[in-house]
């Protein structure tokens, strides 16, 4: 006979471990109480099961969930760790353990716990989500992007995952700029990135100055002259736009973007 424990994301999960007949009613009472938010009742029921011989991994996991929801994370951690000790391949307590570790600021421990959970269950959304949050706390933006991309693949129509992925990309971009400033404050790539950010922010004059600094630092880099040309075109400086496009084509003769922009310049120039 199979019994039901609360699993990942609070949904029921079947487990092959069995309880003695005399303990099933108490366990089921605990499950119902936990689902209903009656945490004191759930704690009592699960403790009775453990005290009367139901010393099984999923019982410890459910008692840990009770402690977690009551904000008693140290006790929750102990229960999740016991569940893992009894069944090392049981993913639910690893995910819950990582969440409690994050709640008390143990970011490195949570990251290790959740990385193991994702290895065991690479398509489990809650494991991916908690690991992404752990990476965010650690400022590991590349890791966070990877997890949110995996979540987007699992649920491409979920707007929350799209939002979180965008936020992680923003964090990665900001981290990259800080690294560039540290490694090479005069870098053409730094000025190019700043120029792009200014354009996104609707600050074309600042973007123009940053991109001009980038071009002076390394005139051989592609895309910089193209970006300058786009700004000049937007501001109706057609001769300047054409000059930058010619510089871009000298670097990348096959650039379809530069040729398309040149056609736009010519069309704008001939407007009455």
C-alpha cells in the first residue's frame, strides 16, 4: 500500500515506504492539517507518528515543512537532514532544506544543497527556482540566468519566469560593467556597454559621447560605428550617419545591418 506525503510545491507525492496500519490515520490527519494551514495540529500528528515508530523519511520531511511554515528553521533543517539521511535520493527535503538555509542566511550551504537537488531532479521547477534565488543572493548572475532559462523552457507561458529571467540578465549586465570598470576602466567595451545602456534609458546624448569614447579607444571594433550611425540618423544628422556606416562597412563589409541602415539614411535624405 502506498501512503501520501506532502512533496515539492506542496503537492501530493506517492512513496513506496509504508507506515504500520496503526499510524496511517495519524499521518493522514497531519497531511490534512498541514494543507489546511493548521500547523499546530499537523506538528502534533507527525510527532505522534515518529514517536510510535513511523521513523520514515517522508514523515520527517512533512514535520520539517510544518516547522518551516512556522518560521522555526533550525528545527526544520534538522528534520530535512534526517529525511535526506534516511533516503538520499528523496528530492523534496533537499529543496525544502535549501529554502530554510536561505531563510537564515546560509547562502553557501543552500546553494550546495539545491545544486544537489537539481542534479537529482533537473526538471523540478521548485528546485530550479530556489537554486536561482540562491545564486541571486550570492551575486552569481550567470548561474541565476541558467536556472531561469531552464524554468522558461519548462513553462514558456509563465510570465513570472520571464520577469525573473529579465531581472537576472539585468543583474548579469550590471555585474559585467562593474568587472569591466575594475579590469580596464578605459576599455572600449565598457564605453560601448555604457552607450547601449544610455540608449535603452532614452539618453541619446550620453550614449553618443560614450560610443565616441569607445570608437577612440578602439576604432577597429565592429558595431560601435553602427550604433553611432543609428543615433545620428535618429537626430537627422544624415552626413554623420553616412560617415559612421562607411566606417562600419570598412570593418564588416558583409554587415546586413549597416547596409539596411544606409538605405534608411538615403530614404530619409530624399524625403520632401
